C-alpha cells in the first residue's frame, strides 16, 4: 500500500491545465477516469489479499466476530486518497502513460 499525502478535499482545477497534454479536455477526462479505475482495481485486490486470512468458510451470521487487525486494515484503506484524486495528480504531474489507438488507413468498406 503506497502512502501518498494528498488533500482529501475537493480542490478546484483549471480545466485549461488539463488540456495542455491532450489538447482536448474530454480526452483528458477519459484518461484520468480510466487510470482511476485501474488504481481502484489495484486497491481492491490489495485489500482482498490482506483481508483473506480473516475470512471463514462458515456463513453463519451468529459466528461473525470482529477482528481488531481486520478493522485496522480496513481503516487504513479508508484513509487513503481516492483513486480519482490520485489519477488526477498523476496526470497533472505527467506520470500517466497514455496513447491514442492507431486509426486504420482504410475503413472496413474500403478493403
């Protein structure tokens, strides 16, 4: 789990700054959103792997007990910056790799 100190508050951004890399604010939004999804999936997998030792095979609601370690791990993940904020910071700092897919020279009807 990477500890990044970012503000949890919503900060206003100048959209023109997002447009610098892509020359299209909508493309920038798509890139940031897709990266946020990647980060979110990675965090989910990491959380599942850390909580896996605490899972039990029985589904009996009466046997559910709280584990202090499990609660601490969950609390740590809740304190992390949101994936959207992380991906936005990566994009602004030019740490996000992105590319446009190559367009075919001929359309399907022309081949």
